[in-house]
C-alpha cells in the first residue's frame, strides 16, 4: 500500500479515492493509535470534528464521527469552520484529538482528512505511519477491539465554536482596524462567516466576495488560487487591501490598493518587521522554505532578520519553529504561522494582522510590502508523471545541472514532487523573467520526458 498521508493529511477524490469506509477506518485507527501512545492517559477521550462546506464533507463527517464514537471517543461537532479554528478549539477545549475534513485549495470533487493531536498540533510522521499500519491491519481482517454499552462514544453539537474562535482572533490583535477598508474573498469556503465577522468586529469596513458556499462552488474561480476577482473588487471599491483565503482558510494572500498581488513572502516580511518592532520576533528570526523568494532572503538580511529555510510544507516550518522557539514562519503560498496565537497556518489571523499593521502605521500596503523586491520566479506544475523518481532520474539530474550552470549565481532551480497532488513542481528564479521562463519551460519538458 502506498503511503496514504501526504504533507497535509489524507487527500483524494471524495467517494473514489477517499471513501466513507476509508474515513471511518482511519478514524478508528487514529483512536486506537493515540490510545496506545498514551495520549488518552486512561480517561475517556474527546475529539473535535469540523469541515469545510464541500458537499462530500457531509457524508465524510458522518463516517469520521461514526468511527470515533464506535472506538469510544466522545465527539464535539463544530460544523463548518476553518482548519485553524478546529486546531484552536482542539487546544482550548482540552480535546484529545481534532479532525478536519477539507482539501484546502483543491477543486470541489476532492476532500481530505487531517488529524490534530492534543493542543491542536499536527500529528508527527511516526503517528501517521502507525495509523496507516493499524488501518491496513484491520482492513485485511484483524478485528477491532470495540466498546459496548456505556463505553461507546457520545456525539453532540458544539455551536459555541464560532464565537469562541472569533473572540480569540479579536483578542490577539495589537490594535483595532478602524479606518481600514478591506475586500475579503472567502473562496466560498470555510471562512465565509468567520472572516467577515472578525474583521467587522475589529472595526474594519468590509466588502465580501466568494462568501456564498453551496457545497459545490468552493475555490471555483475565486480565493487564493484565483485573484482576478479580488483585484478588480479592491480597485472598484477603493479599498486599502484585499484578502484571499483558500477553501479551509489556513492560508492568506493579499492585494494592495492598486490590485497588485502581495504574496506570502511579502506578508511574512511585513509581519516580521512589525513583530520585531513589538519585541515578539524571538531570536530576530523568521522561518521560510526552500521556495522562499531570494528577494525575501535579501530583504531580511538587510533588515537584520535571520531567515531559516525548511523543506516545503507548513508542517516542516512549524517543526522548526517549535524546535527552536521561533515565533513567525510561513510559505510563499500564504501559509503563515504566528506560533504565539496559532498552532497552524491561519489565513484570517494573518489577514487581520496585516490590516492591523496598515491601521497602526498609516502606510499603504504597497509601501509596507516594498521592503522586499520579488525576483522573477516561474513555477510550472507538470502533471501525470512519476513524481517518486524526481530525485533519482539521471536524465533529469543532467537537465537540472545544465540549467544551474546557465543561471550561475543570479538564479536557482528547484524541482519537487507535490505532497498532495500527482504532479512535479518546477521552480526557476532568475534576475530576468524571460530567462527564468525559458529555463523553466525546458525543465518542464525534461520532467515530462524523463518521468512521463
């Protein structure tokens, strides 16, 4: 069996790859593994379960809840809330685990199952591996140990989750947002209610788009992967900024008053300087990934802020932050982690903090984001290839070496398999965008030839 867990839970086409049977079995296995690991410490365990608005989330949620309850876990159903809200509630409610049903920025037919441990933290790789092993053992015939009578889990709705999470967001803001006008693109996703409510309570003037989820329209031409509507709306409404979330709102991208994109690196740069000014940027260090733009690294060096880079994936950013005690980290894609206030990327919190910086300084977002100059960076996704061979193909290694020789010290090349989709990502950075595009296209062809 191939590894079920990717970099962000178990994900696939709902009712094809990700079936109700799989969701139920993984939930039971998670309960057994966490019990064996001593997580439950002899008490009756509790789980927080939430989802994004995808239609498939309805039956998958039912399967997860059934699996947990059948394993003796009490379940608090919090309904449609962002991933960071489920993580936060898992922590503040003292739950033993959390489960989020979402495929994040993926198209509507996909869905996913993501587990959180006590405190709202993502599971370690070894626990995910153990869950897979136990699931497979029981799928092929080994019986579950099943409680009966009063031992089965109880299920109840937890409607207070919405207000608890919004109050948390407002409570951590350094200042109010009075005088700031913002357009919010909710991607017809999990933050469609939460984000507008939080910004409004914080004092901002709010315009919303993509805030009418019907179960089928999530990420459809809107949100953080489709910024055109947000750009136009910000200019039309004369807003100070626009904020775009993905389907589960664990990421945030922005546009300035002119409609120009402000990506995750630029957001990190703005927040890093704000936190250093406030004395909360521990070690004067920010954590990024190998995908961080070279311009971000140069800007942080110039400002006296150290950049630590990890493998791609917010879980690796978080691991580095926790290990070394850093307070801020994130990815170019808009996953931003402010560890003092969240255990995972939180798009609503990130947007609020960005708006708070505008309100506090009176400076436009374009000026704040101008602390760094983005060097031209071309990213090409190459689908339908054997991504497992991206680091072992001799032909591909030769193509990369040739590209690196051509770019010299003025650029760089990165090839990596996607952790959540069947494709290889080709990234080329250069001082000249045409050179970056030319090299990236040649490497994409090389990937197709070598791995197709």
